[in-house]
C-alpha cells in the first residue's frame, strides 16, 4: 500500500539505524522530544529506541489533548451533563479519564446523566437536529487538527438554525505548549523536537519558527510511520552536528509549508485566543487555547449554561503531569502497571489511545530502558 508499506520497511530501518550510528557523536548526547502521542506509539510499537545509539534519547511530550486536559474541565463537563435537559456528546477517549473523587464521564453516564459517545462533530449536530427537545453540548477537544471540524459543526448548526446545539470548547495550541516547555528553567533539557504531523498539516511550519529563532533548537515535522520518525531523528542529529537550528519538514508528502489555509481561515473566523488555559502537568499557559468569538456566543456552552471550571488537584501518586512535560517516563511512576492499567487507569496518560503510559503498556515496553 502506498505510503504505508514503504515506511515500514525493515531493511530501510536498519539502514537508517546504521546511518545514525555513524552520525551520532560519542562526546555528546542528543535529547529529542516527540511532542505527539502518535510518534510515541510508533516508537514503542516498532521498538525504535532499540535501533538508536545510546547517545540518543527520545523524550515523551504532552502527547494528546486528552492527556493534557486538567481534571477541572472533566469535572465541569460532568456538572453540565447533570443539568436538566442536557445531552453531553464526547469522544470515547474522554469517557474514562479520571475526574475528582474517582468520578468520570462513564460513571456519570451510569448514574443517569445523558452522555453519548460520538465519532465526529457531525454526530452531535445530528442529535441536536433529531432531538430538538434536548440541549446538546459537544465536548470539543483537540489540538489544531480537530479545531476546524468543530468550526464547521458550528457553521452547520447556524445554517440549520439549531437553537439547542452548543460547544464546550477545550481546543488547545501546540506551539504555545512548546514555548512553555522550552521556557521552563527547571524542566527537562531538550536538544530538539520531532514536530507533530497532523497538526502541521493544518498550521504549516511558520508557527514553529520561534523554536529555532528564540531558543536555538531544531525541529523536524515528521509523519507517524516508523521510518518517518527514524528519518526525522537523522535530520535532527545532522542539524546539531552542523551547529544548525532550523525548522525542517520530513513529512512533505502531507504537510505544506503554509498548511491548510482554508482550515486556518475557518478557525480564525469562529475562535479567538483565551488569555490563559490550564494544561495538566504544564500549568496555566498564556494564549494556549481557544474560545468562541462573541459573534458565536449562542453556541458557547460555557456562557450559555454558566459552566465554571472548579479548582481540582491530580492524584498525588500519579506521575502523569511529570510524564507529560518529559520530566519522567511511565516506568518512573510507582502506579504504572500495578494499580494503574488500561482497565483501571489512574491518570489520563493511561486512558488516552495516544498516551505515553498506554503506549508502553500496549506494546509491552514497560521493562525496556527502565535502567
């Protein structure tokens, strides 16, 4: 199959591993953060760390929007779902994320709240259209990749004149999180980023320029296949060896330098920046998330229902926050693989299909590189 089998070729992978063995200097280390959970899963699934020289270390980053969503936002969604006449629509990954007091959307549904799993924004719009007596709230979440579909759902609801449809907006921005990670003086040392692919297909390369210009770190946007990741690491190592720091594009078959302008325009028309937004593990990050503009206030569930985000603390025994900012790995958490498993998750990193803990568990990598 084009663009799949070619990027899983074992012989080519060994060739890239040999190239890295020759490129990696022994007098220095290379610390690269893969920001996206899709890359983390590719690394674990295909055992890419086993192909890397000892001097190259891959550091797990924020992973996915479900992972970085703070507990207070889940608490707020549960409270909204219990309002009379409200139907809350959410993606499956959100259903089992632990909230305060051991609660979750799944448990709230079992307790009688009308919470429905959907596969797309259009599912929520259809429910609002077919059940006009219900107030349908879509739990919108995602990086820049899934923001345009939410914008289109709002535009469709306007066209259909659906007065019972609204959005609980939790869309967050990748470059802002990168800035926070690089600006954390007490955080993990990073020499470069493997940049996200699907996000970059939407926003292009320009939003990452500050990584090189302000922080002197290289960034290579990479696809999700194993050879994509390997080639991106080769490109990063070459940059560091040559004392360069550029934003490069390994994933040219899908990512253009300018991104998807139509998607950018739709997003800009409907959303605006929040002054600040809380990220699990990273704290409050300025201008790191979106909310609906005043012209679309009728579709803003937070304004419509007076939804407030309560202060909430993570499970103190769970290291999910430290794992999300790259300070620790899954096996550093004493809960990992014991009381915390996909069946009994203690944190979002084990719940999400793109979480670092889920990757280590799913592909049986929990013993690898633990030393």
